[in-house]
């Protein structure tokens, strides 16, 4: 199972959370960024609807697969 870590960091004159090197919006306080990261982490691991997904591989070939709405990553907030 995939694992996603939300890290609270200082960013652009305020605070943000970072996932895989990508920053969220900037928040005025550490607590605001922490609260937003906890909300995002909870939403990401919530089950969704099953359905088809399409993606292109590195060779340019397209694939269609069925995705289970219960296949969600584990999430963690690193403060």
C-alpha cells in the first residue's frame, strides 16, 4: 500500500505542507498549515467510488484499468 507523508514546513514567508516536493498554499501560521494538512490527509485516505482510470505509460501506450474506490494510501502528517 502506498504511503503519503504531509510535512509541515516554513515556506514563502509563512507555513505550508509539502507532499513529494510539492508545496501547498502558504498559511499565516504553523497551526493553520497543520490543520490544513490533517484535513488533506484525511480526505486522501477516504474511500471513493470504483471506476475506470486511463493512463499513458512511458512508451506512449494508453491503458484502461478498473480502480477500486477502496484502494487508498496510508497518510501521515509529520509536524
